[in-house]
C-alpha cells in the first residue's frame, strides 16, 4: 500500500515503530490516505489488466464494493477520484454504493 520502512531512530510522528524482543527494529511510515487511494486504484487496474474506465458495468460495481470495504470513500474527494478512474459520474458511484447498501440492509 505504499508504506516505507525506516530506521527506528528516524521515526516521525505518525510512523509505527515495531519492536522485537524488546528492541526497536524498524519504523513503518504509512502513506497519506489520498496516496493510499491512488495505490488501491493502481492495484485494481493491474489486477484487471486494463484501465478501470474500460471495465464493464458489473465489474465497475465490484471495484466500488472493494474500494468501499477498504475505506476509499472516507478519503476527502474519494468519490470524485474513483469516479474519474472509472470514467463515470459521481452520481453513478453513489448509485453503486446505494445499490450495494440496499442489498445488505
């Protein structure tokens, strides 16, 4: 997801320092949420082997479900970013989300 490992002595505020047998061994620097969304979209595109905008409607709905499960829509402008990647409108992404939430509710 784009995390980086850094020496524990170079850890910064939000880094996660991991210890082994009581000794700090590595710090993990997590990406900003907006960077994570870009990584998620790139990963899904790699998995499908084509740009997300070229997927059929059913597959795009599946992509939206995966992204929702991974918290993509908690990111500011997440819906807009996903809509652009899928080549659909924000309204369409909201419809996909509402359709799925209607099934589970």
